[in-house]
C-alpha cells in the first residue's frame, strides 16, 4: 500500500512526524505528576509523584509537596540517599480518624539532599487518607516545587473552577499542579 500523496505537500508526513516529536519532547508534556489519577473520598491514597526531568538540564536536588486541606495521616516514604522532612500545621477543621479527632498534621513534605540527574526519572511517595469531607467528582491538587542545582520549577498552577484539567499532563497553564480526580464512596 502506498502512502497518500497530497499534491503540493510532499513533505507533509515528515512535518507531522516532526510536530509530534517536538510536542512529546516539550517541557509542558513532562511535568511532575501523580501516577494514580483517581482516588476515592474517605479512603487511603498512595500519592506517587513522578519526576521525569530536572530544570532545563540541571539535576533535581529537592522536591517539596504542599498537602491540600482534607488530606490527613500523611506518611512520606523514605528514599535512599535523600532526607525527608515534614512541616506540620493546623487543619482548617477537625477530622475524624479511627475514632480520634485530628486538628493538625502534615501540611508539607520535602525530600532533599539527593541528586536526580536530568536524564533520569524517579518517584517520591507518601501514604495519605482522603477525608470524606472532600468533594467527589472534583480534582484535588498537590502543588509541587522542584528545586534543582540551577533553577526551580514550580508545578503550582491550579485551573479555575470549571476550566478543567486533563490527567494526560495538559492544562491551560504551563506549570500545572499534579491532580487526582476524587471519586465518590461506593
């Protein structure tokens, strides 16, 4: 079978391939994201933050994740060669957790001290509980700041309500915060 030829456009196939390759390699297509794109309200959630690159070629040396309101019982996973630190603070409301009232907890997690070369990929993990006070059928965002030896990438843009956010790495902003779609309890 011969390829379709369009008169006056002999290089169209090559141009399309170039465009696809350019889009696939663009930084907007490769930002910090969550591996699991959906989670149930009122259940535990293993948040796996994927880091596919550094900052304009520079190695990643620190990842900071802001924990949104309604996410409790946060336990970051230690990572060989990295230090893990948490910032604790007061919640906006009290949450019931296994019969106890929680009014404060982890508000930010930071992994630092390691070195993730730009050409490598890695994951940073925390176990959480998504409280039943979160609204199903919405997207919950975890703003992330990626610090590198040279430069910083701030994955903190949250779309305005109703603007939508694709879970394939596209949003209306250039630096989208990782998001998880919240599903109702079954």
